[in-house]
C-alpha cells in the first residue's frame, strides 16, 4: 500500500502526464494546505500557456476522490487538503505496521559500505568519529530499506611504518606490547617507535630489514606483524561496542588483504595501455584531472621503489567489491580531503572497465570536527583527542545532567541510561550536521536535553511512553474515524505520515541529517499537540484517537533514531 505522498503524487502525475508526459508535479508538505504541488508553472511554460488555465485543466483531470480536495492559489499552486477517509485509513495502517509505512526494497541491492577504516597501531581519534558514525547510520538505513549491506573496514595495516613498529615490539617484548596496545595506548606505542627510529641508527637498520622481511613474507616477521594487527583490531572492536556501532572484526579487510592482487592491478593496467612511466613511477592519467598549473595529474599505482601505494590497493579493493562481492552500490565514507583520490580511483576503474556503469559508486565525504577555537579539535597540549576519552566524558556529563533531574533509578540504571544518552549526544550532533560541513565539538550543547540534540529526542520519546505508563491499562485504537479537529492534531498527523519520504530522501542522498531534521520537527509537532490537546483527561473515542497519535509519535521517533544507530530508552 502506497504512502500518503505516493498516493497524491501518483494521482497528480497521471493528470500532469495527460498534458505533458513526464512533467513533475513537484509535491511538498505545505503550511498553506496539507500538501502543495508547484509543478504547474513549469508545465505551463513548457506548453506555452497561461499557468492559471493549465491549473484548471489539471484539476479537472485529477482523480482524487477519497484522497484529497484541491484548490488553486496564486499563479497556479495546487493546494491539497487530505480527505478524512484517507487520513483515517493511513493512520490505521501505520498502527498495524512496524515499518511505519516504509516499504522494503522489492529488489534488494548489494551495498558495500567502506567506513571507519582506522590505522593499525594508531589511536582512533575524533577524526574517525565521523566516518564511523555516518557509515554506521548508512549501513543501518540500507539494511532497514531491505538491502544487503556488506561493511568493509579498510584498516591501514601495511606499509613502511610497520618496520619500526615490529622492531619496537621486539624491544619491549610481545607480552608488554600486547598489554600496552590492548588498553588502547596505541599512540604511545607508535610514538615510542618513532622516537627510536629518529634517534637510533641501529634501530633504523633493524626497522628497514623488518620492512623487507615483512614484504618478503618472512614467517617470524609476519607473526609479529599479526600481533600488532590483532591487538589493534581487538581494540577497535571495543571502541565500536562502546559506541554501539554494528561494525565487527569480520568486516575488517585491511590494506594487506589486497597485497597479492596488486601485481594484477598493475599488469592489467599495463595490458590495457593505461600505464605511463612518470619519473620512474607507474601512473595512470585519467582525463579531466589537472593540477593548479593545468598539468595532468597522475594516479600513482606503483612507486619508483617498486612499492605499491594507497591507490593500487583501492583499485584492487574496488575490483574485489565488484567481482567477488557483486556490489550494486559502493559507498566510501571517508573525509573530504580524500575526494580527489576517490574521484581518480573511480575514473581509472571506469577507464579500465572494472567499474560497470550500473554500479553506483560514491565517495560520501564529510567535514572536520573542530574545537571551540574553530580549528582542528585537539587537546590544549596539541594532541589529537581519543574517541574513547570523548565518550567517557560524555557519559560523565550525562550522569550529572541526570542527577539534576528527579527519577527513581538505581545507580547501575543511571550508568546505563547515561551511556545511552552519551552515545546519542555524540552521534546525533554528528549526524544532524550536513555531512560535508565542519562542526564544533561542544559536549555541553550535545548532552543538553534542550535544543536540536540527541537527548532532546530521546527525552521526547520517553515522555510519550510515560503517557502510557500513566494510563496504566491496555488501550485499543479508536472505533470511529479520526476527527483531527484541532490544527495541532492535523499538523502532527502530517508529520507522522511523512516518515517514509523523509527516510527515503535521507537514504538516497546519503544524508543522515535529513532524517535528523525530520525527527526534530516531528518531536516539535508532538510537543505542540501535547500542549494543546489533553490526552489522558479526554474521554471515549477522542482519548483513543489521541492515544493512537501518541503511540505513533513514540514509534516513529524510536524507529527513526534506531535506523540512525541511536537508542531510545523508554524511561528517562
Ligand atoms: N585508513 C585510511 C585513513 O585513515 C582511510 C581508508 C579509507 N578507505 C579506503 N578505501 N581508502 O586515512
């Protein structure tokens, strides 16, 4: 069964099509009526006729019995008011539908999402927050839409730094190293290795020898490398669990996974005649990419020293995703500074015929997390900030906020709730910002119960649930038709019926903030309704109608939050 929007849109399209096939009615939720269609003006222009006249003709053609009534406003806007039968029908349908009107994709797609992707033996800092949180929201949204999601954690686990890391591991001993890494002191380990490398020539020589041994497949060196990788991956998994992110260690396909396919990447590019020797490095020059001086830009696939780079690995990964994973869609959730890298990788893959036109492939870029000074978020000492530190701090703040409110929760319950609030604070602040934009990390604002925040939405949800606790008895949907006599009820219902489109537009554009905006707007619609319309003190069928609106409001907020990866506790 179609959503309200679809029902209107289809009827409008039939009428528009009769005048000009394919003309877009441009249907939107509206404050002037329930919905407004603004497509008449463009249609009239294309027909070379007067908009008013065309509007009259469209209205004549429209079959909206039992769906909506329509009036023409201004130069040709169509104002649509939903029919009581349709409203009643749709609300009852939503009450019976755990998916709240969102259809499951008739043809599921295989969607590969490359996200989080931290580096071995390096701390997960605030910079990894965005990729992890946005990627996970997109994974959950795609799964909810019925698609098959394959998450890929393209962990940086290869390259020359591993020489010094392994040499340092030897020095401190495996057990001590494992202990240091497992508590998440990844940066400390890395820095100690670096410091020795910079100061000590003998160490440098050992590190270099280890790089050669690692690349040559020496068993002992590989084993030590594994220790580093496994410890780091275990630590990343802990961070994911702490954040309530669905990525697991099964999703890890580090850069090293593609090592034995890199020769083929280079060989195949050479056979295709795409490789060019540029200063001793093997490169592809995809058309359309130039530097500031207008010179063509290379994508380096094999360096002068014969080593393969980041780009070669990404080409191998892309081929794997198309051929082995049979991806219909590929999403790379990686920071904006890597835009050119991905554009060039995609361009080269298309030139080589590795990326079929029908595979949608997109770099889903995101901006930076800034400190209060609007510079990159760092500690006072200029260090990057650990993700777990932020999370712990958010939990502490949430505990303080909770202690200022009256509740009858035990200390362990407070802790649990504070954890849920903390995650919601951090995730929502991130997701509700249009992803390409930077934002300032302001924990105090994020944890607040007021404003456009995660805790505000969680609280809005819990407040609706509390109505049912106070009711103290089972309730059933209203017998008679929904009256919706007040403006606030109608505005709330319009919001409730719009969930499927809000979800779809957020998913299509890979823009979680659209769903956040929708949920914030819905919570406000609920507040206006609840301020104006008594629920528990209403009687008879009116009470049942209003309870039904409350139930739908709570369900919609909870479902919307859950597909974004945010929990909705029943009580706060
Ligand atoms: N590890 C990389 C970094 O920290 C991100 C990897 C992104 N994914 C990819 N397929 N290149 O910058």
